[in-house]
C-alpha cells in the first residue's frame, strides 16, 4: 500500500471508530503523525486528499477539522467525478437516473407542498412563452431538482444532482438537434406536475420514467 493510501486509511479508521467525530479538530500535524507512525509529508498528502472529498476541512490559521460528514456534503464529489464521463458511458448514467428519479418523483407526490407546485407551474408558463435551448436546460434542471428535493430524501437528492452532469449535456444536444424537443419536454413536465398535484404516486413514477427514457432513447439513437 502506498504511504499516502496508508495515511488515508488510518485517518479513516479514526473517524469510523469514533475517535474523531464530526466537527472535531485534528491534533497538531506533528502529534498526529507520531501517533499514527507516519511521516508529516504523507499525513499532509492524506489530509489534502480527504479535504477534496469533503471528509476534512482545512482552515488556514485554525487547523484541520472533520466535516459534518453529511451525506449531501460527501456526495458533492460525485458530480465532479461524473463530469469526466466518456460519451459512450452517458447511457449508463442515464440508466441509473431512470431507476432513481421516478422513485424520487413518486415519493414527492406525498410530500411536495402547494407552494412548490405553484412555483413549478409558474415556471412552466414562463418557459412556454420563450423557450430557448439554454433556458430549457436550466428550467429542466430546476424542475427536477425541486421535485427530487421534495422527496424528503437528501441522499437520493444528492445522488441525482451528481448524475446531472451527463444528462445536462444530453439535454443540450437534444435541444439543439431534435425537432420539437421543447414541446415534448414541456408536455412531460406538465404531466408530472399534474400527477404531483393529484398526489398520484404511480402516475408521477410513470411520467418520470417516460421523461428520462425519452432522453436515453434519443441518445442511444445518436450513438448508433
């Protein structure tokens, strides 16, 4: 095992075991390195790596702390990694989204508030009057983010937000290349919104599946 990997594993063990808890400040670098049997350089590299994935928070002039370890914070790194996908793996990301997003939409049918529903409807009304591609993409992202957040599951919301990298690009391609993409997106969004207003989880699940599957099928045809 590389020295830096060993240092990462030892810090991880301290956190998992409860020796270091969320919000705790790490001991001084020299003390921690000695306690763990590590060089200060390898410890420094491990801290840098763990700060990139939101496990540790390095505060200049104050010290290094364990973050809140909130799943939403930890999953922020997912979006960064997903952005490095190859075009031929975009279908795999969309397939995962097709599994997760309908479930989140169905959950939202029981929890979303009237204020959120009204805001979504107002957004769709505005978009229908001036739907340039960039506006469509931004509105599409906001629509799904609002719905998924209303599921009440922060982990699920963060996962889907992280997966939006390839799907965002796909929406752009679709908007640029496929005729009637705007009308189709608006129609499917309104169908989802109607199901949510009706508190019909099954219909919400079905329409969300149709919506994501449409993007997936279009991309598959482009890659063939």
